[in-house]
């Protein structure tokens, strides 16, 4: 019996987005990172072209996040210094980029000033030569000021800056246009809002080829299936020709997974769930592996063991 | 949805005069306007203005000097087609051939040679059919001939032949049933097109009739239309119908986004 050929022929490609700038390009990075450009779904190299493998961004923050000991000890003392932490991520954990999260800027926390945040950016740029993602603290008013200073501090480095949201995008767009950075377009687990944000960016004169999409990530057990479906649908819609959906996708697995009890509570609380020492990093790894299958191009990871396993997954399967 | 702008047709007084007087600006303006309105192809029809191939070529040259939009060559005389297709910068749409063997054997080889697409009208020597079955039969003949010439379904546009609502009110329902059946012909399916403005011939509420009919036909599987692409309400109706059919992804600004996409 002839086995039917089930290969799809997708009419369009996902955009390629390059982050980082070398000296020749006006920056100081040792290399750039390019994501996207695929003409098929993840892993299906027999069906189409996948010119760029997914990449791992090491989660770094300007203040130590409220993380469990199983994670902070795996990272080590360096977690107390953003520059040292970033260096360890690159040299020991083997990440492709650094994702710097300005948690300290949060008015409810340290309330770091924009110039302070800019200095952290400068220290990271000196410490490592991989491309940089810069994200705010989540408070939109504060982020509009913080991202402005950080963007200027990193001018010329072609960073990925986040995020532009449906109700707050003008400032981030202006910043990225002025300092020539790429933009993260964020939506709250809603594919239609995701498309709407891209329409708003396009209306503001931002080139959609410089956009990476981000559906706020859900940890395994807390809505992973919703985000997974959205990533898949978005990818298919882009491959079918919707230019407003043909962008690479970002997932913040490290940031989300280490907030849930499955990655925080040990066997004394969750009996029969296995030791947290193993379970924590596994939770992050499983979440990332799932999202990579759905179409994630950049995964932000925190635990070195998760980074190691996901590196193997990417190398061998994607 | 594939939108084929109908306005560069010498059936319209201004276009006829432009062809006769060689007033290129009229043609260029309509090319730009329809392109800005979102046309995927621009239909170019010389009608009774002239029988000379060079005049049709001139019309196409005028369009191509004003925009990059591919051409739909509205002709079924192979001689005119042979000359006109040479000047098309991008593979055109050939509008059209009936399901008559002699005509198909003249037109389809040209379509195949230039990697063009073809609109197949489901009529034969007996004229325009009145029933679903007759339309299906003629469609089968067209599809199979196209395949013989190596023209793949993605380059075939079946036209169920829309009749004026005013004079043949039983036809729209039959046409819709026909369109549904066309979608089953091949996998992947071929395109299904119609000359939408025919539906409102002779009527008073032309635009209303056009937009309701196109929505109903999209529901049955229509994915292309020769239409007044400058009619914003009509295009908005099409955009909305496509959302209802889950063909495109919803976003709040879906109408505005279409208008901005040039």
C-alpha cells in the first residue's frame, strides 16, 4: 500500500529577527542571534526549512527574585550581581542571549531609578558579549521611564526590548524606533489581542519585521495548554500568510515556572510528588519543551539543569 | 479572499473613451485606486472599444506603469490573449474559458505556457446552465481539461455564473449549492470565483444586493470575486464573512488593518 504523502506546503515564512549588533554593525556584541525564518512547524525539517534553531535566553534580574533555594543555590553566589550572574549564564550555562529583567524598578519593591537601571544595563553589556533582551518590571508607568533610559544606554546594540501592550505601546514604540531596537509585542493569553497589538504597532509606523511576539507564558498546570494552543494557532496563521502573525515567539518559562507550588513546595507539602531538588528544574524543563513544540523561538530559562536539558532537546529534535 | 477589480472595462464610458483616444491617465488612475482599495488582480477588458491586440496590450502597459498588481486579462479570443499575455510582467489570471472543447484547447495551452491562472465558466455550447447538475458537469469537464494541460487546482478558478437577481430570482440559491459542490472537487480545492456585479444587473439597490450575495456565497465556499473593489462596504462585508468562516484571524481593528496594508 502506498503511504500517502502528508507533507504540507505552507505558502509563507515566519519573519527572521536578528538581535544584537557586532562592532562592524555599530554594537559591541561578539555575535548576533537570529530567530524565525521557518517555512514549516517545529521540527519538521523534512517538510520545509528551519534556518534558525530556537535559542535559550538566560534569566537575569537586577535584584534577586523571590525564588526557592533549589534554584538560587543552583545558580550560585553570582545571583547577587547581575553582571556576574550574566557571565555565569554565558560561560557556564551556555545560553545564547541574556534576558535582563529590571525587577528592582518596581515601585512596590526597591523602586530603582531609571538611571540606576541604565547602569545595570551598561554593566551587563560590559560583562558579556551575547545579545541582550531588556524587560521592565511590569508597572507600565515606571517601565515607560525605565525602558527609555535602558534603551539609550544600549543604543547601537540592537536589543530586544519589552513590552508593547494593547493599552500601552506608544512609548515603547518610540523608544525602539529612536534607538533602533527590536520590540516584544505582548498579549495576555489572547491570540486576537496579539494580532491587535501588531496592528497598533504597524499603525505607529513600526516595521513588523522587527517584532517578536509574546503571549504571557503560563506554567505547566496553570494554563500551559491555553498558551500552547495560541502559539500553535499563531504559527499556522503566519505560515498561511497572515503578515500580522508571522513573527517569532518568546516564552518566559523561567520567570513563570518558579512561581508555582510544584516548583516551590517540597515533598513535605506535596507528598508523593518527588523531591523538589529534581522536581523544580523538571517542571521548568517540561514547560519549555512543550512550548518549543508549539513554536517558541526564544525560551527564557532560569535553572542551569533546565538549560542543559533544553539545549539537548533543541540540538537533537528541533 | 482574492479581489479582482472590475473597473478597467471598456463597458464603462470613461474607459472606452480612454482606449479610443489613448488617454492613459484614466487607466492609470483606476489602476492606482483599485490597488489602494486592496485589489489582488486588476481585470482589464477591452470589450467593443477595439479588436486590435495592440490596444489591449496598451491598456495592460498603462496599468503596469501605475502599479505592481497582477493583471486579469478579460478576453476569450485566443489571438488577443496570445499577444496580451506576453506583456504581463507577472503571471496573469485569464478571464475566461467556457467548458467548450475547441475553446479550451486554444486557451489552456497558453495559460499553461505562461504559468497563468484560468477562470473556467461552467457553460457550454448550450449556453448558461440553469441547474446545479449542469453546472457541476461543466465544472468537471473544465477541471479535467485543466489537469490534462498540467494546470494545478490552485491555478483554476471555477465560476458558477451568477445571474441577475431581478430577472432570475431562483438562481442565487442554485448557484450557492453549486459553489458548495465545487469545494469538494479536489483536495486541495480549486478557487471559486464569480462576477458579482451581474447579480444586481437592472436592480435599484445594487450595492446591497452585491454585498449580501457575496456574504452568502462566501459561506458556501467562494474565495474570489470580480467586483467593485472600491466599494468599501462590499469589501468590509467580505472581510467580515471571512472571519465568520474562520478563514482569517480576528483582531478588533480587522477593517482598519486591511485598509492600511499597502
